[in-house]
């Protein structure tokens, strides 16, 4: 008799009765010839009727045992799908008891600060101070140095370069004088680091030396353009130190920078070129009145009428 351990799908694996010989199962399969099938049928008929009935009964019992198991599994699956989440929780381990959490009240908030112009106005609407004035000067002189570099690249005339260099020198002299006379002394009095202010004074001295050399020379002299460029590098280094170190400390020191700006602006107008001549020259009667005087005169005449 052939071995029963065969591959799936073979005639031997399809037999209901494993005790049946392989030859008989193969003879009753589709691949067997007609002669083999006839021999198998004859052998099957030659067996006693009781053996055939026993085999049929065992096959029916196996099929009946398999059917209820499948139906019970399908029923349980349907019940699990149709069951609600609450029923599932109860089946797993009883219904869950909801625990009520104690509510914690937050701490009372402190009273709000009284709204004023100082604490509600945006930064752009706040009154400008001394630091803003110095920052504007730094931006203006930086733009002038870039303009001079463009003139050098275009190989502009000596007159144009000298005129721009004189404008830069005059602006720097006014700026450094305002800082040394008003801003730096106020910063020292507020407790700003003396070493930092001393370094600023030395940097001013180096810039003044180059300014004096430029004022006493012409663009035709040697190193004129180089001196303007080095002066711009000195000023750029000085500006970076002021904006990153000095100005933040001055804002935190509690200085009245708004009042300091007013004082610096007044001194700046006095140091500008031509300011002394304008003060000394008296106003003539032929000069036309300003727009403000015209408005006040018209209002006064209406009130008199």
C-alpha cells in the first residue's frame, strides 16, 4: 500500500476514510482510466454491505459535527458585531463606574494695570528719544559712505567726491560733538561702564584725525579715497558697538532719553554750518510771513470784525 503522506490536492488527501488503500482512491479519481474505475467499482461492490454502511455513517457524522461548529462560530461573530460598546464592556468585566472628579477653581487674577499712554501705545507711536536721534544720524552717514563708494566705482570727478566727503566730515563732527558734550556725560552719570565710554572717546579721536586729514587735502592727493574708506570702517565699527552694547544699557539705566533728545537737538542745530550766521542776520521787512503767521492774522481779523 502506498504511503498516506502525500501532497495537498492529491487523491489520497481527499479520502474520507484514511484506512482506504491509495490504489482504491486513485481508481475512483478523475485521472484514473475507465478500466481502473471499473475494477474499483467491482471491488467496492464485493465488500459486505455492513462495511459500506459503516463508512457512510462515519462520513455523515463528520459532516454533521463540522456544520454546528461553523454555525456557532458565525452566530458568535454576529452577536459580537451587533453588540453595543456598553454590552461589550459589561461582558468583559462588568460596567464601569464613573468617578466624578473634584473641580478645582483657579486662583483669582490680579487686578489689571491702569491703561495709560505709556503702557498701551505701540512702539511706533511712542515719543522718540536720544537713542533714536543718534540712530538716525548713523543711518544717514552710512548711506553717504555707500554713495561715495559708488562715485569711486564710476570714477566720478574730483569735485563731486570732495563735496560728498566734506558733507560726511561736517556731519560726523556735529554728531561726535553732541555725543561727547551731552550723551556720554549723561551715560556716565547713570552708571554706564566707564571703560566702554573711554573706548568710544578713543574711537572718536581716531575719526577726528582722519577728518582733519581729509579737510586739509584734495582728491588729487595720495590716499584720499583710501582715507574716506578707512573712515567709513572706523564709523561702522563704532556704530555696531554703540547699538549692541551702549544703547541697550542706556535704555535700561532709567535715563530720561526724551528730555536728553531735546537738549541734543538744540545743540545740534547750533553746531550745524551756517547756524551762527543765520542767528546773527536780522530779519528784513521784505521777507514774506510764514503760513502760521498768515493763519493767526486771519483769525485775529475775523475776531475783531
